[in-house]
C-alpha cells in the first residue's frame, strides 16, 4: 500500500512539474520501473502463467471425477444385414442408444497406472418395435497398469517442480533485469544532462571570455590570433550545446518510455554520489547464486531430463506390456430399477504386450544416442557451472575496483574544477595564455565526465551483481518480490 501511494504521488508530481524542483533519484527511477514498466508487467504475467501451469500439473495427480455420456444417440437409417444364405438385406432401423457414465479416477505416479471406479447406465429405445431396455453397471472398479514401460508420471513429478522453481526465480531475475536496464537509461540521460550543463557553462564562459578578450585586444594586451582562438572556442561551445540538447531529448524519451511514463518532459536527475561501502566475498556470492538463481535449478533439471531420456529409450526398446483389469456388477431390464436389483458379477482381465525380436540394431542405437546425449549434457552443465562461477567472481572483483575508481575520479573532478577556476581568474588578470586556459577547460570537462561514467559503471556493476546472485549484499538478505 505504501509503495502504491508513493508511486501515485510521484506520478502526479512528475506531470505537474514537481520533479523539476525535486530531482529524480536512481532508487526512485528503479522503483517506478519495477511497477510501471512494460518489462515488469510482462515478467509478472509470465509468473502468473507458470503458476497456473504448475497448478494444472498438480491437479493431474489428484482424484478426477467426471461425467460423460451420449444423450441422445438417435439413429434412423437402413443397415445391411447378412442373411442365412449369404446375401445382404437392407433393413430399416429407428432407435435411440443413450449412455451416462460417472467415474472417479486416480493416477498412480509410482507405477504409472490409473485406478478408477465407475457407474454406468445405458438406455436403448427401439422405435420400430416400441421396445425399451436398460443396461447398466451399478459398480465397477478397475486398473490400467503399464508393465516394464517408461513411467512419464514419475519423471514429471521430479522435473515439473524444478520448472516451477525456475519460473519463480526467473521472475526475480526479470525484476532485477528491469533495475539494471533502468540504471543504464538513467545514466545515459544523466551523462547527457551533465554534457548539457557543461556545454551551457562553456558557452557562457566562452562568451564572457571572448568579450573580455576583445577589450584586451583594444588595449593591446592580446594578440589577434588569441582572439580568433577564443572565437573558435565560442563557436565550438555553441555547436556542442546544440548536440548536447539533442542527445538529452533522445535519452529522456528512452528513460521515460522504459519507466512507463507517457511524457516527453525531461526529469532532473540526481547524481547518486552516496555510495555505501560494503564488502562482498566471492565465495559467498557464488554460494548465494547457486542457491537463488534459476540457472542453478536449470543445471539440475537438464541432468534429470537427460537421465529421463535414457530411461525412456531403455524401457521403450524392450518388453512393453499393459495390464487392464476390472471387477464389477452388471444387469439389465425394462426399467432402470431392475439394473440395480440382484446384479451379476462382471469381470475383465487383459494383458497386452509387445516384444521386439529383430530390429537390426535400431533399439540399441536409440539407447546409445540417449546415453551419449546424457554424457554431453553432463559435460555442458559442468562447463556452464564454471562459466557461471567465473562471471560472479569477475563481477565481485569489478565492483570492488569500481568503488575505488569512483573515489579517485571524484577527487580528480574536484581538482580539475579548482584548477579551471584558478586558470580563468589568471586569464582575466592577463597572467595566463589562451592555450593554457583551453587545456584547463578540457581537463575540467573530461574530469567531470569521467566521474559520471565511473558512477555509471559502479551502479551497473552493483545491479549486475544483484542480478547474478539474487542477493542484497547491503542488507545481507535474499531478494524477494511478492
């Protein structure tokens, strides 16, 4: 509820121009994208799909009560009837053959069979002879049991829960992917805004310095060449300003659209300078990743599926048999009540089998292919695990390095800004050349951009590590979304 109110206030304030006074933070942009972006909504829809698919799977292993039948089953036609002398006569028929069957069935996952209980009632109306008969099965219990065959139900009970867990963890990964993408668009706009601020400031400074330089030229304290150099600097600053404005417009559209905002208004972004220093142990990151990521579940599922395929190939290439048996009561009569009065025993037993005798090596080839695929799956999973661990280790190392990089670039930005201010003051006092002033300006701009880019790299590395491990190392807790 708090999150909803926060988003509502934020959206209203954004459209009313409040964000121009109060800057949009990275955390706010990420939170907004997690609720309003199309990518987040797609992830939530996919999560719902996986949930209901799993519910459907679970229902297959619970008792199933069903009513089926044919009502009515009317026929009026001519049918062929073989006569005693071998000839065929076409006799008219007019009847109604209706049937209702109420059954309760239960799958037996360990054996792959189906146990069922049913009640059946049949009515036959012969309109040509004005005769009605009933036939029914008041009670019947039966079983259909495959023998020596591949049991799909047993393997599904092991694999489907893993697919469900994969889907739930994929949802969390998708939400962290939204955070990562949002940070990318956020810093693209932030870099564009910083470039725009630099371009505007440089144009103002160059305009001021050019005006001062013209006075110096009149006083004979500046050469014509230096004045032309400053004029070129002013033109360059105006060109950079136009380019920065265009870039800011494009990146604004990208960020707003991704966050789910249908507006072209540019939000004022806050530079995320507050960095919480925390230490991440590579071994703990790897451990959390294998506990939380869908990839780790995928490794287990792939091995199970490979083993399942081997078992299927072995079972289907040998003796296949199926036992069908039932026991019940049945009767018939001219009224429905007679069906249930002193019914007779009703038994049925059937054993069907198929035994390959001569296949010219086909069955063995299929089995060996499945075993080779299992071996390849084991090798692939092992390689993927190594790559998975390497990615996490690299990301942990990169995050530690970028934490130091941000500090260094921030210090360099402060030094370059102070140096430029000193250079500007010295130029006004005619104590510095135009070339040295240009160099100081370039160093100031480069230091500011390097600082923003270092922040960008840090935060993207931060969100990448969250995505790779699905663990919040600041709070020391697993990442969970309701």
